[in-house]
C-alpha cells in the first residue's frame, strides 16, 4: 500500500455483489473518494493538516527596525544665521591645506588658478573672462588661499543654483575645487545655492545677492559665513 507522507492512509473499500458478478462501491459512494476514519479518542474526523508539523513563525524582519546608528540626513546650511545643531563642530577645525597642493602658476590663465580667492572681482579688475557667479569648494572649513580645494573630478561635487525665476543652473567643480558660471549664463538674483556630492547635500537656506562666493567664504569666514564652502 502506497502511503503519502503527511496524509492518513485510506481504509480498504468494502465491495458488494450486485447479482451479476460485478463489484461496485458500497453505499453508492464514488470509488475515487477516500473514506475518512474518525479519531478514536474524540469521535471527530481528523483535521486536514493532522499529522503535519506546524510551520515555524516567521523570523522578525530586520528591515523593519532601523540600525542603532542610523541618522536621518539633513541638508546643512553654509551660514551661521541658520546653523543646524551638530553642524558647528564641522566648522571648528584648524587652518589646514588638506590637499597639500598650492597654486603657483601666477596670473597665467587657467581654470584652477587662485583657489579660495574672490574669482569674480579678480576677473573684473584683471580683465579675465567675466563670470556670472564663481567660487571654490574645500574639504574642510578653514583652508588658506591658493590651496587646491576639493577635486571635483574625484568627488563629483556639483554646484546647483536656483535663481529668482525658479530656473536651475548646475556646474561641476574642477581639479582645484573651483567652479564658475560664464557671463553668458544668465542667473536671476537673488539665488539659492547647494553643493551635492556622494549622495549628500549642503545648502544655503537664505537667498544670496553676491555672485562672488569666495568674498564671503574666506579662510575665517566673512559676512556671517562660517568659513569656506565645504563638501557635504
């Protein structure tokens, strides 16, 4: 007799003779339908899953509980008037040239010249190509003039400007961390700015009128700026 694991074996069928020598199922039941024996202790038929092992309860889903060190990301501002709690520590750092590289090329025209200095004013007084807006991104808050900043090709740092008309203007920092928008790109003032890199953002929450970012974001900070424009 074939027994299927997890099922009750069916009892043998009782056959009767109908007088012509043929056999048919007792009581007119369909021969294909198995009979069910009652439980001797209760008199009740067994449940369909009788004899089957009960499945284990599902394990707790780890994804429903955040890791203990998870912290929501906040876009941190670049001006002290709206400083977010906990961000002040990132500006409490010594003056240091993180890259260890300095601009030594003088006034020869190059996109990575004089990082940290006021680009727009310098180009206006020394007849360089005019900029609508320009500045430098650094890895830390207090880096000296002419120190190469955050390498935009390595960090992928993008500068995103939203102007007074709601138009978005985006450019990337270069090898020295310098960024600029040429005069041909019209930006309606006042504007809002943010830096995006590595899936994080650092934004200015107050609209700005000065196109020369490094004029305020100096080594020590000026006009309420806490220091350099920093990577997020």
